[in-house]
């Protein structure tokens, strides 16, 4: 049995890694856990600690201390492999340490090429893949003169944040400066990217690579919210209208990056000129996409990650259904009442329901994935049936929200 040291393993990963023949050591940053799980973070990490064969805490914001924890954990655990399965912000250092210790499935450079938005653009340019006009700068203030070289609107991105945070469509200099001021408030001071605004349907491609063989597990249809933020309003798997060119574009990108083994989640738009890659990450997709894949195809993407690390290909498709995740959009204010949740949970086609508010809670404006208003996951035999079922759920969810003037974005 191999010893796998995992950084940021979610609870479900522990049993699935063990089922593929690994002993599991876990490394978590409690502060990051609070960002993700809120008040449940301590209980969540207690559960991870209980399930793992060994557990270490680290401060991902302290590079020297984080590296020391990784090296000590690898030595104490007798790690055969180090794998980061969480957010991109802390992934690069973990992969560099793993490479230095000869305990990695991928080179640090290949992971950097996927995760870093500027590095990915340069890689695609080098290989003549997915051409997109772009320019980058050391910070948002340095990027202001770049706007003159583009036809507005453009998309602006902080290159070192994950989860689409800070990705905004700007139509003029005033909106650009407002975006920069918002970045300042978050404390982000890193490089930014300016890109042409791509039109067309957006998708994500879910892949598992095994020793250089890239398996396109499926293509997910993405429903986006209104500009300028484009916060995802839902996903459907598999996409009803995707063609082979979408997956082929992603496979070419993975080859060019030199990515060898593990998951990738790649977002792209199918423009009038063809598929154009928006960004990629060397991890599984968020927004419950792995669960959608499992409901629709029978393929357990999470377990497939660990099968890949053991050198085994993903399991074949076992069924041909569809699955949707639909995000609720409540009016901002104070929640006074909610009903229908038990009725929704009792529906046979509802796989999961999340509603994060109790009466008296403040319902925020939705500005990113963290401020969305809950979701439902449904499955069906067709996309038309899934759409009807999502509409049925919306009708059952009855809320009263006081619209307070002092609530602001």
C-alpha cells in the first residue's frame, strides 16, 4: 500500500484514495478551512483528522512554514507521493516541494502552465492553440494603459486567484478603476490579465490524465449570470450540444503543458471562430460538477483521481442520464421566512439541496461563488426533464425577504 500525502483533501477523498490502495496523510490550513466551511470548519477538520492516517496543520500564507510542514510530513509519513487536490493558490509550492523530493506525478512547470492564467496564455500562443488577444501587467494600475490596445469591452482577471474571483467585464476606464479599487480592498497586489471579450456558449471540460494519456470524461454546459461578473447560475452534464472539437482542444492544451497524471478542469467558449480556452486548473471542477458527472455517467471522478495516481484508467461510462445544478437567486435583504425545503428534499429526483440561510440571516448580493444563495442538484433522463424538475423545485421554495436599503453589494 502506497503512502499518499494529500494537501487540502476533502472528506470524501480520504475513503476513495484508500479504496485505490493508498494510506493517506492530510495537510490542511485551518484558516482556509474557515473560508470554505465557515463555522463548521473545526468539525470538518476533526472529521478529516479522524479519517486520515496522519494529519498536519500548515499556514498556506507562510511559504517558509508551509514548505517546512510539507517536508517534515513527507519524511514522517514515509510519503511515496505528494498530491495537492484543492485550491490553486497553495498548489504551486506543494508541487515544487514534491518535485524536489521526487514525489510528484507532474512537473511543477506543467501545473504552473495550467493554473497560472498568464502562463497558460503564453503556452497557447507558443503552440498556436486557441488564439485569444491578451496582455498582462504586474498589477492593475500598470494594466490601465493596455486598454487602449483593445476594443472594449474586455475581460480583466487577477492571475493568481481561483474560483473566478475578481474576473470582471469592463466597458470603460471608470469600470476598470472601480475593479482595481475592489482588488485593493481584498489585498490582492499581484499580476493581472486583460483579454478580448469572447462571445459564445461557455463549457467546462472534465479530464483525467494517466501517465500522459488524457481521458475526456465529459463536457459540462455552463449557465452564466449577467455581466459584468458572470457568476455561474448553473451547470448541466453532459452538455447537450458539445462536439468533439471541444475535447480535442483541451487534450492539445494538456499535451502542450506536459501534464501527465491527474484531473484538470478547463473552461472555454465556443466562439464563431471555434473553441477558445478561457482558463484551466489542475484539479477537479467545483460547483458539484464531479457529482453531476457521477449522476449522469456513473463515473466517480473523485475516485478516478486516485486510480490515475495508481496508474489505472478511469472506469467506463455506466449510464446515459443528465444532471443539473441550479443556483437559487433570492432578492438581497433579510430573510424573514422560508418553507418548502422538506418538500424539495423528499422529491425522488433531488440528489442534494443546499440552502445556507436561516430566518433573520442577511441574504447578500451575489458577487462570486461564495455569496450565492444555495442550490439544488437534480437528475433526469433528458435535459428537458431536468429543466422541468428545476422549475418544480423553484416553485416549491417559498421565501420572504425584507428589502433593506442599507444592504449594499
